[in-house]
């Protein structure tokens, strides 16, 4: 029989047989009833039967109801059983004392059938709800543990075999005797192996950033050169969609040679800009330009603009973890990781989108060594 289908068990504790008969009559329908006539008997039956609820008299010889309740709540195996005092002690201080011992309710004799049944029903439902939540929490905790184990495998255990894969192509190439096509394939294997290793390392870094344990290693980086490199790497995707890239520095067209030096961690800056450009390309209509404006100062700003607006259902959680809307295969981690990396630099990232202009602008602010600024 399922837990929901079985009749709830009720332990009635009172040293007066007439009082027991009244409660038994009230609760006979729909409940399995058990009776004890003393505090000691109540403890013994509770330990043996584990009832769903206990109705407990206060004034009893040898061990009163208050002491019985205190001992029940001190026993880890019995503490979760709800206790309702049913007593002739009606003073407010009596009720307050009983509730302070852990009882869930206090009914003053003589009580009506309707009141007793309603109170018992309510507290049984509350107990079932608490137990259901506890089971759900246990499942969620186990799922979170499983995810952490999988993450550990992805972040750590894959690195060893991947390092072996990366190391083999150079050894094979040294042997020689390969066709041009075979040589190309081996170099592609090596290159993609390094990309996978970089992704795993980045995953490890994001894990540290989420916990505030990442140690930033900033250095002077030519932001313009990074942008130009990404334009080349994303040229195929942009060309397929007939999009163009435009790079400006403080609003002036880039000359293709002048450096724009800012102090950042190079790999993190590259990843932030790559995430923003890929998102901008995917959101842009065909034949539209994606622009990057590098603004020097403190903080240094990187402003990425594209045609197209962010869907309304995702605007408030744009930089949230796993936030995505209508994008096949999207993980929802690009904007999230960009935010983490900007904040790791002591900066921030913001998104502005307009239905009127049909444009979306992402601004990444990266404080320079002299001062650290925060989101306005």
C-alpha cells in the first residue's frame, strides 16, 4: 500500500478512560487508533509504532504530558512526530509552555468533534508536505552531487587522455613519409586537441570564478589586435550570413595597425570578446554589420553593437546561468561567463536593447590598475 493510500495512525494518550473514549469516537473514521494511559506508555508505543500524530494529555500521574513531549522531541527518531496537547489546562502560559516544548497545537477540553478532526487533518497534511519536501530536497541534493562528479570528470579526468592525444601527432609527423593530406589531418587533430584542452581549462577557471577563488593575472594586452584576430577567425560564419565587422577606437575607424593597450588577462579578454561577437552574429539579420568600439580610459570600455533585439523573455536574465531563448544548441553560458570574467577583472558588463532602434549594445567595462570602479 502506498504511503498516501494508508490510513494515518494516531496515538491517543490520556489517563482518563472517558476522555480516551471521546477522542476515539471523534477519530474512529479514517484513522488507525492506538491508546496509552501514561507518559511512559506513550513513549514505549511511540518508539514501537512510530505513529503519524500524537494527541497528548497534560495532567497525568508519574510523568505528565509536558515531560513526555520533552522526551519525544529529544529522541531523534521520534522528534518529527507532531504532538497536539489535549488538556483542561487553559491558561495562556500553559499553552505557551506546551508549544515551547515542540508541540504543534494546543486543544482545550472539552473540544468538539469538528475541531479535533480539523486540527488532526491539518497537521497530518503539514507533516506529509514536510516529508515530501524533504524527499525532493534529497533527490535534488543527490542530483547536485552527481553533477559535481560529472563536472569533476570533465574538468580533471579528461585532461590526462587529452594530453596524450595532443602529444601523438608531433611524434607521427617526425617519422615522415606522410602525404600532404595526412599531414594536414594530423595538424588538425593537434589543433583541435589544444582547443579542447583550452576549453577544459577555461571550465576550471569559471568554476573558480563562481567561488571567488580565481587569481587574476592581468598584463598589457593589445585589445585591437585581439579584435582583429577574432574578425579573421569568425570570417567564415560572418561571410555565410553576409555580416561585416567594423572596428573603431574611441569612435574613429581602426587603421589596422595602431595598438590599443589595456591591462587585462589575455585569455579571459579574448574569450569575453569572442562570446560577445558570436552572440552578436547569431542575433544579427543578414547583410548587417557588427561593430566593436574600443574606448580607452579608466575603466576601458569595449562596446559591441549589432542589429536585432534581445527577446523580451530573456532580457531580465540575459547574463544569468543557462539563460537562452529560441537558439538551437545554445548552452546559455556565453553571456554568463562574460559577466563572470568582467567581474573577476573588477568590472562589469551591461546589455541595452531597443525595440525602437532595433539595436542591441553590450558594454564591457574593465578597470585599469590605477583604480577599480563598479557598476553605476
